[in-house]
C-alpha cells in the first residue's frame, strides 16, 4: 500500500513541478510579448499614419527664425499642436544671420513625412534644421506624443540671448 502512496506522491510532485515550469514559461512568453508589442508601438503608429493620419489635410504653421531687425527670437515662440494631427511647419529666416530650429525631444515624438527646402526633399528622422539668411523650409509631420517640448536656436549665444520657445502637444 505504501508503495502506491509513494508512486502517487511522486507523480503528483512531478506533475506540480512541470505545472510550475509551464506557468513560468507562459509568464515569460507573456512578458516577452508585452515587451515586443511595446517596442513595436511607435512603428505601428507610424504604419497607421501611412494609411489614415497622412491623408488628413495638413494644418499650416509659420515660424520665423529671427526677423529683419536681427532680433534673437522665434516668432511665434509658443506653438500649440494636437497629437495625431498632420502639420506643415513653414520655417523662414528673414534675418542676416543663420539660425537653427532645434527641438530634439519634440522631433522624437513626431513622425516626419518629409522636409522640403530649395527643391530638396529630405526623409527620415530629423532633429534640427539650419536656416541660412533668407532660407525657407517646410517640415511635414504627424505629431504623435503629447508633451511640453523646448525649442531653441543652438548657435552659440543665441539660446542665452532668448532665442527659445516651447511646443505644446496636447491630446
Ligand atoms: Cu539663432
């Protein structure tokens, strides 16, 4: 009789071990899947953009980098965008100095369709644009990630002189 108990016990013990291993495996697979789907979220949003978000008419925004009086400021220096909308950001530099439109964190949270400047079209990730005196550029993008981002001109001394701004992307 005892041997039967022993066998049953062994069987149950082994069964519970393999059950535990199975559970562990399932949770590992689950967390891996969650991890992968999280990593895949941004490209998935971008892929979504190509079908739906990119078809919506672009909202035009014009920003001047400095002005004819060479004042070190963006005009306007406060931009308000809405996540999931398509934008055409028109940049121009009416001054006699070169300036930068630098907004790295903002650029990380958008999906750039293209940047167009003097018959050249640039595609891919863009974080900063340099505009020489009299230059114009057009940045087409879809804003994705809500947040409050800082904008600045990265020419030495310009940020310090107040050539800064903020870009608010709301939900
Ligand atoms: Cu500047």
